[in-house]
C-alpha cells in the first residue's frame, strides 16, 4: 500500500471514526433528554431513514469512484450533475413512500408524531446530501473529504442535541431538516466550484452508461442493507415501540464495522478501479488482502470486546432500563465476525452487480424468515438471529464468486493463516477477559468496564506477539513492505 494511499485511508478512517463517535454519543444524550415515547419515535424515524438510504441512492454516489478516476476532467461534470438530479428525485419518492399514509408500514411508525411533514422534507434533502460524503474523494481530494466529514459531524451533533433540550421529538426533527439543508448547500458550493453549473442538456450517453453500471450494484446494495435491517423491521412489527428502541440500541455495534470497512473501501476503491482498467488482477488482490488485514487487526478485537462488555455498555451508556439490548449486542457482535474480511470492493470493480443482486435477494427473504422465527421463539434478542445466518452466508457467496471470476482459489484470495491468528488472539483475549468480568472484583460498572477493557488490550497484544503477527501489524500501520503475491499466501 503506497504512502499516499495509506495516508488517505488513515485520514478517512480517522474522520469517520470521529463521526461515528459523535453519532454514537448522540443517542446517549437523547435517551436522557427526551421522554421514552419521543426517543422511541426518534429511533423509529431513523429505521425508516436508514431503509430509504439503503434504496434511494441506487449506488450512484459510489459509482463516481468508478467513473471520475477514468474520465477526463472536462467530461466529469456530466456524471456529477446527473447524479445530483437523480438523488433529488429518488429522495423525494422515498419521503412520500415512508409517510404515515403508507398502510404497509408498522403501526408504531405510522403513529409517529410529525411523520407527515418530516419524512418528505428530510429525505428529499438527505438522499441528495449524501453525495457530499463521496464526491471530494472521488475527485481525488481525500483531505478535503476528511475535513468535510468532521465538520458536518460536529455540526449535526450540536444542532440535534440543542433541539433535544426541548424534550420534543418534533423540534429534533426540525433541526434535522435544517441540518440536511445546510449539507445540501455545501454540496452545491462544491459542485459549482469544481464542476460548474452547465447541467442541461444532459449527456444521454454518460447517463445511460452510469445508470447501466450503477443500478445492478444499487439494487444489490439495497438488498444487502435491507437484509441487515430486516431484524429491526421484524422487531418494529412484532413488539411495542419501547421494546424496539431497546433492540435498536443493541444494533449500535453494526455501524462500527461499517465505518471501518467503508473508510478503507472508499480509500482503495479509486485505486482498485485503475488497477482493473489496466488488467492488473494481482495488484487488485494484493490491495484487497492488505486492506482486510489492516481492518482485521482493528475489527476483530473490537467485536469480541463488545460482546464481553455488552452489559456494561448498555448499563453505563444507555441506562439499565434498556438492559435487554445487551443480548442483542452480543449476537450482532459475534455475527459481524464473519464479515470482518470481505471482497465486496472486488465484486464492484469486477462488475458483478447482477450476481450480488441475485444473492442478496435470496438472503433478504432468509433474513426475514430467520428473524421472525427467532423473535417468535426467543423474544426480542431472537430477532437478531437473521444476521447470524445471512451475514456469513452472503460473504461466503461473494468469496466464491470472486474466485470463479479471477480464477484464484478461495484459499489464496486472502492471507488466511494470518487472519486466523489474529482471530485466535482476539477470541483468546476475550475468553480470559470474560473470566475477569465474572470475578466481579469491582462494583462500579464503569470502572469495571475500563479495567476489563485494559486487561483485554494487554492480553490481545500479548497473544498477537505469541502468534507472530506483530511484525505484520507494524508493517501495515507504520511503513511499506513488499506484499506476497496471491499464489504464495499463507
């Protein structure tokens, strides 16, 4: 991984981690500032928003990672302008579909206060505003992308937290609409400065090319994200709003994987596109391998520690009245271990959208069925069981497909030996930290959580050393070293 690419990945990861940290803290404040009913409305609203964001963008913002790096500067404006127009249209449609007049929505969501005006207004702006989270990076300005992410994250937390002081959900919704409008305004300024405003007439050839490329990936991404949300829709449909609020807290671990993976993927996607255009398959595989190793060193211990500390996290952060969320958090953390290593970026640059569409369509129905059966048998925590099945199965399908397309056996697609040693260190440290937890040496939950976390980190570092992978970690995070070719992976 080159020094510039490494700096880009690190800066984007740092910016997204700050964003995630602030967004993680926001519900912590809201659960204390808003009444239980208002907080439940807020969580239900974000379930609907997340669903809209899974479908409405149609992978159009991410498609710019494919088109802009391989397009001359003078021809880039067409792709940017048509992306913005399509996002505005799809956001408006999403807002209308998710209004309380839709009889297909759960009763708790249809009864949400202020939904009639909030969903159409917010989603029209929010879907289009999503483009600012991709466009600077797609155009080659990684530092600018990182600054944008940080600035917007701070602004959002300040605006929403200030609105929550009122204790009213509708005031919070109003602050979100204003924030989305500010985000759109920044996007328009960026487009005007870098691409101009000669929007019409649209370049029909570019529009057709982008649409044909993006739609299969957009549908596949939508199905993938929807199956990831299937358990929450099951919980929203089968249980009261207050129970769903607890369930959604248990799902807070899910964005941890998304923020690390998306940061790394966004940093390497333009480089992967260039490698694919030059038919450098070996280079693509090496880049994906190193990205997965870097992510594994961070994600695997984070997920295991989250499972160990689930009760402490919920009690300290969200109060004991949401304690049932701890079991949901454990299930989700263990399920996510199966997707810490992925090849989704390779399926994108290899143009495997149709395969992903078919696989994710099947997985969506399996996830809904598994979530419904789990909820029926085991209550609220059981609704999360759909993730356990579909996350691992979907990732396995992607590995199989990439192996078929590239001709490289699955055993050589990744450095499995190193990855297994990292997982072993994470699980071993988790088992020993869990024993420390069960000893109940400290009564205060927060102090005990800090001590367990410290013990876990020390054990993880020692086990990494014993596993012989510390030199690999040092190479990944401090300096560049030659990577082995796919045919010689451990």
